[in-house]
């Protein structure tokens, strides 16, 4: 299913959904937050979400020839 621009701007992913999308653990997603690679939106004291449009930008940037691929999916 292809998303149009408007839907991508508003769609959100949970930490678990993002971890599954990237093939990493939730702990790796937390590390990526601390490293400043991704920035969650806090919807409540216990609820975080990531905007799909932001995730797509990160994926695009890391797919470029200049990007260092180990930053994206490598477990520490």
C-alpha cells in the first residue's frame, strides 16, 4: 500500500513497531534516541511515538553512499 504525503506526515510508529521495521531490539531504538539519530514525540508520560516521515528521512539519509551503515541497524 502506497502512502500519500499527507498520510505519511501524520502516521506514527511505536518503539516496538520501529524496532521490528529496522530489525533491531527496542533497546537499540532507545540507544538511537540517546545518540540523537531519532527523536520520539511524547504523547503522555509513558507513551512515545515516532513520526513516519521522520523515520523515512533517517532511512533515506542512511541509505546514501556517504552514510555509515553500522549506525542504523547494528547492535552494540
